[in-house]
C-alpha cells in the first residue's frame, strides 16, 4: 500500500516539475508522447529536466520538437534501385 502511495506521490512531483519546466503546449505534447511512445517519453523527460535545471530555461514546444527529433535519431532513407537487363 505504501509503495503505491509513494509511486503516486513521485508521479505528482514529476508532473509538477514538468509543468514548471515547459510551456503549456510543450507539456501537452509531452503528455501525448507518453501514451504513444513511453520509452521516448522517459528520454524526453530527462532531456527537458536537464535543460531546465542547467540553463533554467523553460522548454517551449519548438524546443521540445527538436529534442524529440534528436532522440528519435535520423530516419534511414529508403532507396530503390531499378536494375535493367
């Protein structure tokens, strides 16, 4: 029972920190990422909190999009080669 309560309290603290560290739009985007890609969400949370704590900068939506793009990595370009006889 205590573990569940501690977990809930930790999640509430994390959410409060993210609200301070992001604009409303960025926070909403981050919440959507949480449901679509939980692994990307946890990496993005770390990056957002790092940016906020080291630079004391509030992360806006454009900055969050750049963070998410960097975390996803470059997409591999597909090339199709047509061989003729």
